[in-house]
C-alpha cells in the first residue's frame, strides 16, 4: 500500500467523538475504525473538505449495515419510519447502496444478502422506482462473479413484468407518481417521467446481458428489444427540442391519454426543466446530439446554486413554491439523492460522449460543492460533518431537519433526528469512478480516466481498491516527490506498476493481460 491507514483513521475517530449515536446496528461507533480500515480503499487529495467527506460517507454507510434474522440489509433511515417495509428497508436508494457498497473489500456477504432480500426475502422492489437489475449488474462487474445475477434472472424478469402491468401506458412509456419516485411535490408532478423510464431502460438492458450469460437467447432478445423500443420513445417523447432538455409529460394517472401533447402546448405551470432530466446519462442512454442540456448545470437561471444543483430550474415561476404540510419538496431544494445521479451522469458524459459543454473542471467544481454540503453548525456553534435529507440550495441549511424540529419531531414522521446520517445517496462512488477515474467494463477490463483538470492538483491517491480480488492503486504525483513512485499518473495492480504517465493519457487495462 502507498497510504498509511493510521493517517486516515483520525477522521473516523473525530466523527465518533462528535456523534450522538442514536442507533447502533451491525458495526458500532466503537468498532468503526477497525472495521472500516479493513474494508475501504484509502483516498488522499489536496482538498481537505473533499477528503474528509469521503471518509465521512464511509463512516455513515457503515452505520446502515444491518444484521437481521434473514441476513444483512442496508438501511436508509436509522429510526423506524411508517412507510418502510420489512426490517425498516426501503428500495428507492438500493442503486446507490450497491454502487457504494461494491467497493467494500469484504462486502460480498452483506450485499448479496441485501440483493436476495429484495427477491424472496420479504423486500418490495417496487414500493418506489429504482434501477435494481442495472445495479446488480454493476455490482457483479466489480466482483467478477455473475452467478448471483443469473440465479436471479427469473425474478428480475418477473419484476420487470410487474412494472409493465402496473405502470406501462399506451404510448409505450412508463407512468410514475413523483411521490413513488421518492420525489414528492415536484413542479411537474406525476406523468411520463425521465426517472422510471430511464431506470427500466437500464434494467431491460441489464436483464438482456444477464440472459446472454445464462445462455437464455429468448430472454436476451426479448429484453434487448424492450430496451431499444423504450430508448426510442424516451428520446422522441421526453426530449423537448426547444428547451433542449428531457422533461416530464404530466399525466394524472397511468390510464390518462396525453392526447399527443407536445411541450409547446403544455400547461406552463408544469412545463419545467427538472434535475431528473439528467438521469438518462446516468445510464448512458441518450444518443449523441442531446448534450446541450448540460449547459443548464452551470446556468444560475438553471440549476446552479451555492449548495446546488437545485432540483428544478431557478427561472421557473414555481421554483421553491410554498407547501406548508410536507417537509420534503423537490421543487428546488438540493437533494443528495439527485446530486449523486447528476454527478454520475456528468462523469459518463465526460467519458463516453464527444462534447464541449462541460469539462473536468466542472465535474470537480460540482463534486466540491457536494462535499461542502456535508456539514451542519450545531447549537453550540461547532461545525460537524452531517448528512441529512435536503438542503436550502442558497444557505446549505438542512431543510427537512429544520421543519421537523419546528414541528416537534412527530413520531408519525419518524421521530427525533429522522434524517440524521440519511443513507439515500452516493458520494464514495463519485470519487472512485468519477474523480479518480476507475471505470469498469463488462468484459473484466477497466479504464483509468481521472476527472481532475491538468495542473489543478499536485497529487492524489486512491489506494487498495479491491477489484476482482486484486488491489488497484491510482496515484498522481506532479513531480514525484510525494509518493516516490515517479512523476505523473501511475497505476499499480497488486503493488506492481502497470502504467505510468508516459503510457497514460487514458489507460485501458485488459483483464487477461493484468488480472
């Protein structure tokens, strides 16, 4: 290893010292340092806030590993909430949970129990919309073992079929309620949304790939066809060419007829750019030619804000509309759930599309804003690392927390500090696959393409990342003096130099040659 564990355990100790441990699950605060230092890849960079947030998010994730009579699950809330299912589990963030947890060095038992929980263990994989088949596929690309995916193929096919029966409309697009997208009280409301449609496109593609591995040509062909058809409809119907953005076609129910409505004739009160319009790039869905949408991420009239991105464009007259009866609004506040999706989508855009709308610098800037959002000033004046539900995009205050506290922490809403350490988003994966640039491929190879602008940092290191049983280290050392491994970008596999800056602009390492 390049980095010393002792240098970073101090972050975890400080989190423990400043924490009120309201709920203890599988790994207590007292056990957290030893457990995490044996599980996580280490990360170092010149930005102290970004570096601290990386370790804070691991510390928070560990809190949500829960041992149950049926095996492990990963929770979203710490206190029991009335809208959760068995073991207080909720499916809407399962994609984020698997994206983060797949980088645990010894996490297979935890995550495979959790995956099985949703298919035969008592979990409801359709309580909220999610991208569970795609997340399982991405998890398997890291372990290199796809047997769990092929084992669950019939369940994944059946789950998709249930979505078709309940939510597929006459236009060949899926209808969803913003509340069932876990995005209640948005400006656009229910309708044909980029959320569930993108999720099920990605799931159809994943099911097709899994079926190919299982040798099931019929399912492979059926679901590749479903994916192709759904992609065509998403790009034809949900893309507003005038505003250059993927949008919602508002409909009050799955049985409603849009009447061929277009965005020019739509009710202006619900015709809006929302952050969910970036979700198609989370899965590399759009064909080239839609990249103009990303100009909105840097536009103060669009989604740019000091603690953004906002969940709706700021120029819309209903931005941050008042709603006194609910603590969770998606009409403008910044939500880590959505920020995670947008930053993953931006990394995909930078890696997989030819465009000049956003740059590596824009990605780093957005990730830095996300990192600085992970704090709260306590009543005693101390600023502590913090993760909750949604933020005021202009002040960084945790909004739902303030509202629930003003209401006296009602038990019907989850009680005191319901949103503390809220496990409803991703950050670790953004550092690993985005910033450090470790990009897995389906065939077992990986690319290295860090999204750090040239000359921005003098060093960074991601150390002991476990991929298919091997230890990967990615480091950049501007002049070679920090790590003593040579100047520039270097990649090590099991401690052996694989490529350095003379060979690296973008590295593609073939599994058969290196692993």
